C-alpha cells in the first residue's frame, strides 16, 4: 500500500490519469445517464467521432497556414456541438428514432470529412488525429485535465439545476410540451452540454473508451435499478472502477488501460441483463407458487360422488 502511494506521488502522469478517471466517471454518471434515458446512447459515439472530424479540420487549418490559431480542440468541440444540434432538431417531436438517424448521418459525415482531410495533413498530425479514436488515459496533459475539469463542473452544475426538467424531457418530450414546459430549450441544452463533455473526454481517453464508459454502465444500471439517483450513483461507481482496473492492470501486464476499462464497462451491461433476467425468473417462480397456494380455493368444490357397490 505504501509502495503504491509512493508510486502515485512520484508519477505526475499517474496522478493525471487518476484525476481524469474520476472526472470521466462524473461525466458518465451525469451526461451518460440522461442520454440513455432519452434513448440516445448512439449520440455518445456520434459526438465522439465528430470530435475526430473537428480535430482533423483544426490540424488542416494549422498545417496549411489558413488559420494557424485554430486549435484542433476548438474544431472537436464545434463538430460535437454540430452533431448535438442536428440531433436535437431531428428530435424536436420527441421521436428517438429520428434522432438516431440524425446521429448516424452526422457520424458518417464527420468520419468521411476526417478521412478526406487526412490526405492534406502531415503524417505526424494524422497520428494525432487517430489518437482521438484510441486515446490513452496515461498520456493526459495538464491542459486536458484543466479543460475536462472545467467542463465537468459546468455539466454537473447544469444537471443539478435542471435535472428534473431533463428527466421529464428524456422520459416524455410530448407530455412536457403539453404541460407548458419549454421542453425544446431543455432538450437542446442537455444535448449540447453532453456533446461538449463527450468531445473533451474523447480528447482525453479516445472515442472508443468514452462510448463504453458513458453508455454501458448507464444501460446496465437502468436495467437493474429504479430511481434516477441510484442509477446515477451506480454509473459513477461502475465507470470509476472500470477505469481504475484498467490503470492497475496496465502496470501488471502490458495492456492498454483504456481497452481494459472499455471491456469491463461493457461486461457490466451483460451482468445487468443477467441480474434483470434472474429477477424476472424469481418473480415468475414466486407468482407460480402463489397461484398453486390459492389453487384449491379457486377451483369450485365438486359434490361428493356416491359410489354404489353391487354385491
């Protein structure tokens, strides 16, 4: 234990990785939970890959000298917000299927745009673009941590302030509009702030891990738990434990911490489905026992039959 503490104190990259894991777990528990409630789990992947296209635009503008000041992070954020706005516009009626289609189209556009620009970007920058896809939590910079922390604070503040409204919009968009709530404004706010958090988390740990961490724990918790508060808490715990397990295993065996965290987070969903199925099975067994218990009283009593024995 003392050796572990000394290792953490002597390793700034490990300190940043642990802080990053904590922040991404908060983002997953707040943003990921509401996106799953809304039926928009695919938007996490869409926004994360849109960040890839935005980063490619940033590197292209820098390499060609058109806009040397344009940071790839700005491009990533802009493209992620663009995906959220297109998705929000498609889903104003409250139909989740239309939003999924909009996310798919935005996803395809962003990836195609990124691949197109890669032909005109220096090879070293191409590798940095692909880093948005894979990522490594052990390679976080101070800037990554500061930007992720700032976004997390804003995200949590907005989620606390408008959490109830976000739940109404996620569960019943049409009903919220009918009750006079400005549902469209909350709808867009939820999607945009989530997209910003996803884009910065993608810069930190890669699109693949962001999708696994933000969607799988939320989907698993939603299968097993009932209250919103318990789901949010469970998502935070699963996400954080997955990332810590990934970081720990990367020191024991040569493996990517992001890959391990993604696998563990994904397995949590399978575990959630198993627990739900087991509960349903137990519930059915109990129902059958109750029916069997009341079976004699439910069947009408038959009059006793008179048997005449012939001698």
